[in-house]
């Protein structure tokens, strides 16, 4: 279950007639020209033979982030960008941390409630709420990641197009 929701990976390959130098220049332009806009934009780094990009905006500083990491190379009659999509490491840590914190509160609250003569269900209730919100957030993110994937794929196709 965690593999499908948090640790998923998806292959992505785009190809087009642009030369490798043109594709690199277009990607660099996408990364630098829209840096201070409120609209969604591409962020990341372009190396001579690698690309690492993700979707971001000025107001999107938290939450789930899908990144693409792959190779940029000549292929066929133009350029091929080939790699994998997955959550950024900070997104994975955020999801696992929230889930662990919720389950920790839940276990400690249950232990306190059943081993003590004093009623102390506050931590148990907090654990239930945090665990529920964490699971709900992870599930909702997995259902919406396709929008980030579509955005990244469209920008990469734009970079290798004629």
C-alpha cells in the first residue's frame, strides 16, 4: 500500500525534433524566466546530460511535489528526455513523518488510557485525528498527482518540440 501511495515511480519518455542544445536552452529559459511569477512554473536544474525538474509556484511552498529526474540525450532525429517521475524526498519525509507522529500519539494515548487509573484520552484522540488526516492527505495527494505529471510532461514536450 505504501509503495503505491508514497514510494511510487512512473517512467516518462518524451522525444522531439529539437537538438539537444535547443532543448537544454529551452529548459533553462523555462527555469529562469518565470522565477517571480504567481503562475505555475517549472523549477529544478538542467545539466549537460541530465534533467531534474518539478512543478512549483510562488504560493506552493508546502505539500506534495512530484519531480522528474532523467537523462537528456540525442536520439533519432532530435532529442530524447527519458527518466522517472516520483515524489521528492521532502514529500516522502513529510508523509511518513505525519503518519508516524499520528500513530505514535495513538499508541502512547492507548497505552496511557488502558494502563492508568486516570482517564487520559486527549493523546489518544489527537493520535486518531492526526493519523486520519495523514492518511486522508496521502490518499488525496495520490489522486491528484496526475495534474503535476501532466504539467511536467507538457513542459518537457515543449522543450523538445520543433
